[in-house]
């Protein structure tokens, strides 16, 4: 059985994928639970980042900082959608999760938390990318992985400007 994944403009190659129906194939090679658990954790992290970055953007001291946080926020929303779509495709159901609230007192403190979270997400997505041979799953994790390291770099530059 095959499923044509619609083009939404949000996926790595911006075109339709013709992909196998995953639940049967992935379960057969024993990676189904690991992949779906990893996706659920990624969804929780991205949803939490969306909430956190909205707060951080409002605390930004200048337009440049606001733009950099907004850029990361838009990417996190994109990742949340991609991970959620992939999870639904694999499991046939919507993910159920709670977000983790992040609090900070100053923009600089929030930026340090964000940079640390981005680096951790980068490592998690790299590990997920390397754990599967499925190209569609790898593409989603690769895109998120490269965006996360970009965000960490942007946040590092912002931190250096605040010192």
C-alpha cells in the first residue's frame, strides 16, 4: 500500500512524496516504537519551544533580537507540524502531550536557556536521523537538526552582543 503525501510547502523537498504505508513496514523491522517515541518527544519539545519563544520574543531588547527569536519561532512551528504529520502518518492518531513551561527573569537568561535547548535538540535529532534508514523520516529530522544548530548560532551571537 502506498500513500501520496501532499505538498504543503513545509517539507524538505517541497514536492509530493510517494511513500509506503509505514505502520506495517516499520513494525516489521522493530523500529516502530522507537521512532514513534522519539517523534512524540520531538513534538513535546517543539511545542514547548513555540510557547517559550513567544515569551522570549516579547522580552527582546531590540528589533534584531526580536527578529532572530521570531525566525526560530517560525522554524519551531514548522518542525512541530512536520513531526506531528509524521507521527499521525505512522500511528494513525494525533499525538497526546503536555508542554513544559519555561520561565526566565531576563532576556539574557532566556537566551541562555534557549541556546542550551537548541543544542540538545540538535543532538537528539542527529541521533534520530542516524537511527533510521527511511529517507522520509531522515529528511524531517535532518531539516529540524540543521535549523536547531542555526538557532543555537543565532542565539550565541545575540548573547555575545548583550555582554
